[in-house]
C-alpha cells in the first residue's frame, strides 16, 4: 500500500466529512516545525488544487527555549518559502514563563490569539492545526482523569468556532511519521515533548503504552468514544438551546435569568447542559469550569435557602434569588448611597439614580383614575407635607403597608415581596421626616392613601426608563 496516497486520501475524506473547507477558502496553516504540523502543511499543499484553496503559514515563537526557538522559526520559514507561501511569525512576550503552573494553558491562549490575528490580517477563512488521533486519545484520557463529564469527553472537536479545523484528527501519529519518511520531509522534535511533568506527555509516554497491552487499538477506540459522545452531546445541546431560548431572560444588569421552577423540572442530563450553555453565554467560554462546579449550581437550586450564591472561576457568579437563578460575570458592586431633599412641588433630576422625579398637586375631582401604575404614587396631600426626603433603606425602617393596619419592618416587607438582598439597597424610600411613606415602586403607607375625604392629591412620578432603579415591579 502506498502510505502517502493512503494518508492523503484519509485527510481528504476527513475534510469532506466535516465540511471543513470550501472552494476559494484562504487557510492559515499553524506550523510549529514538528512532525504533525509539517505533515499537515505538506498534505494541504498537495490538495490545494483539488480543494481550490489558498495557503499561508503562521508560526508562533513562544520564547520559552531561546536556544531552539530561533532555529525553529528559521526552519518553518524555509519550508514556507520553498512552497512559495506567505509566512507570518511572532515572538511571544514575557508573560509566559517556563516555571508557570499554567504554562500549557497560557501558551495555548497566546498561540490562538496570534493565529486569529493572522487570519484577520490576511482576510483568511480558516485556521488549520495539526491535531491527530493520538492527540484526541490523550485529551479524552486527560479529561477523564481530571473528572470531566460527558461534555469534556467529547475531546478535540474537528471544527471549533466555525473556523479552526483539524484535518489530521483521524490520522495516527505513526502514520504521519511514515508519511514524512516516505517523502523524505524533515521536521523538528521538541525536547519538551519528553518532559513527563506535563500530564499530557506522561499520558502519551507512559499511560497509553500500558493501556495498549490490554487493548492494542486503545487510541482508535478512544477516538471513537469521543465521536459518539460528541454526537450524543450535540443532540442534548440542541434541546438545551431551545429551552434557554424559550425560558431565559436578561436581567437589569445583563444577568442571564432562569426560572427556577422550570429548571427544577428538567431531567438531570438536560440541567447539566443548560447550566453549561448559560455559563458559556455569560463568560464566553467554559475554561476552568468542571463537573464539580455544575453540581454546586444544581445543589444551589435544590437548597432551602431562598437566596444563596456560588462563586466560580474568572469572576463568574451564580445566584439563587427566590424563584430565579441568575448568572453574571464580574463582582457585584455595592449600591451607591443617596439622599435627596425636596422643599416644593416640581421636577427634580436624581443624578445617582439616573432619573427624574416629579411632584404635582392635583384636585381630587380632577383625577378620576387612581389605578396604581409602576413608579407613580398618589398620596393625600393634606397628610403629606414638605420637606420630603428620598433615600436608601435603613435598618429599623417601619411603615404600614397599604391594606394593613399594623406596622411592619421594611426588611420583613422586602422578604415577603421576595426582593433580592442586593436590590433592596437600591430601592428609593420616600420619607416625611424619618417616616417612610412610600417604598417606591412597591407600596405606599396606608396612612397616606387617598380616601373618599381627600380633597387634594400629591402625585409623585418617577421617569425610571434607563435608570439604575432596581429590577422589581409595583405590587
């Protein structure tokens, strides 16, 4: 069998199966100088006329091995020039250090940022990387050892973000070496690939050879497992996407809000996918999120506390607020304190709240409709006297909620109304002296309501559109 033709045909079939390329595509080929990337470039170059594509070569110098990096860059450049292809390179900055515990992750992030920048600069359509079937098997084992669930066991996707493609994902590394040998193509061997302090290297050099004693086809079987898991996950993810589209809302601070009662009724596997997708929508990726985080969020929804939170990596925050589940990124800022005094009727701009409040005195017979509407209150003007004050909630505040006869602590009122604790501090409280007479947007004090004997009405109206007022409704 002609190994060269066999491998080229296999790669061509993979490209076709996953629809990786279209005629006219300009492809950035990521070439490190190692066997996989040199093979990738050589095969794509042999297929470029058949596929109708253009190629360019990109090489990222991580700057981790000064004695070898310059040589590798020159080696890759010589390959690109011999094929008459555009060549782009960049040397990494000083942020990546060999002793860093997250060296691999930082190096990968820097490399992909560079490749995406090259893609943009050259108006390319795709980025091709040299991931192989062996890389796939190593990834599945690595994630299994780290406790990943089914989503992690999908392994390396043949296509990522619609533009990053892996044409060698179904090719064994041994076949790649045979291909290079048959074509007398040189490549560079990175000495760091043999350092077992990196988990992936340890899996490749020690664990997989041990597993092959029990199952010689372990690499192929792990690749197949990733494929099956990926297909099944795709089906469940579709259901999760439809559920999110139907039920998720956007909160006042751009939180993603899920209805807790609906979420609780989902099957457990679907809950996992809904949480993962909402986290990804919130943070942009699932980097550093694992199964333990997903389980913690689900426990949050089943707990007895009406308000609780789970803090996740990268400033992700998931809060249970009564019957809602809120996903947000970034620290929640404390509410700004405010206190405004009003000596007369008129309109006043409230800079802290980003809105305007208006006080108007109206004859009782001139106002036929006393129906409560959000951010408007009608009070008995004879019982309400200036100056009035608008301020934040203070511990110990009490009032008589309209419709009741006895006093109620404002804190207890908020609990009964299920007003989240982080919103309570933003609720404006209108007071006469130090006595709350309107919990703005929620309830007036019963002693200041309009009655049949009322002659004049003090109407107070907030222009709350676009303001920082809390995410709650008039009750």
